């Protein structure tokens, strides 16, 4: 997630495939690392790394847009799913690949609590921020490939200024922050986004965004 009334991180791209032929041998598999949350004004959250198996590539999730003065960092970043837009500058949510959803928009500085947008999830777009709350992260997607129904790849919740923090999308994502406390990070090996940092009016400092969760590749 981003820093200071910031957008939540987007989930990594979510793909499933059947009918692929595999044999008993070693395969080169890349599991993408989660993107680091931003801890600095005017610096967006980092995108996650991509995951790769054979010809299948899933992009990492997009970073959340950050405050406070540089409008060039207000928008969420494109990724597997897009990051949410910054709240006080009214940033736009980042766009997604074909395997995810867009991030939500930040509400802008006319709002008392400057809700930032939630990160996009594999199952739904990130919610827009409102006058009183950060947007919720988009929902993840359930799979039973490993024998247990598990939800993964949810979007991180958006931050707010002393309002209601955006809820985490289902699937191990991180919730946003509504104070100077660091936003929640996503769970490892879920491909989910971290929460966007918040802020309180005094002292004016801002909160660091949560980290995204690493990806996962499952072959059965």
C-alpha cells in the first residue's frame, strides 16, 4: 500500500489452467515477492513481482497511490490488479491485467476524511474512497485445487484521515490505516495486497503502507 492517506495495494494476477502436460522432472518456477509498502511521501507502493510457470505468467499487484504534495504519485499503479488512488489528492485507481480488476479512486481533498481507494482483487474491483472512509479492497477468488477451499488474491483496503479505514478484501489482504499507525500487511503466499497508510490531523506525519503477500504456484 501507499503512504499517507493512501491507496491499498492491488492483488497479483490470478490464473487457473487445466490440461497442461507435466512429467516427473524439475521445472523452473518463479514465485513473485510481495511489493513493499511505501514509507515516504510522494512515493507509491511498490508493485509485486510476477509469478511464472512454463508459458503462464501472472503479473504482481499494483502499488497504492501516495500523498502528499506531488500529484504525480497520487494514482494507483497498474498491475495484475491495480492499486487504489490516494485520498487527499483524489488519485485514480490503477488499471489491471486480464487476470485482475482495477483499483478504486480516492475521494479528494473536499472530503473531511479523504478516503483513499481500495486495491483491486482477483474477484472484484477495489471500492472508491468516500467522505468518511477508505475504500474496501476487492474480493479474492476461491479455489479447491489443494483439497481445501481457499480464497486468495484480495485487494488491500484504502487509508483515511482519522475516518474509517478501508476493509481488506477477502483472501489474506491487509486492511488500511486511519491514523499514523502502519497499515496491515497481506498474508504470505496469497498474492494479496497490503493496506494503504492513513493519517491523523495532528501530528501531521502519515502512516506507512502494508506490504503485499508473496504469490503462489500450485500444480496438481
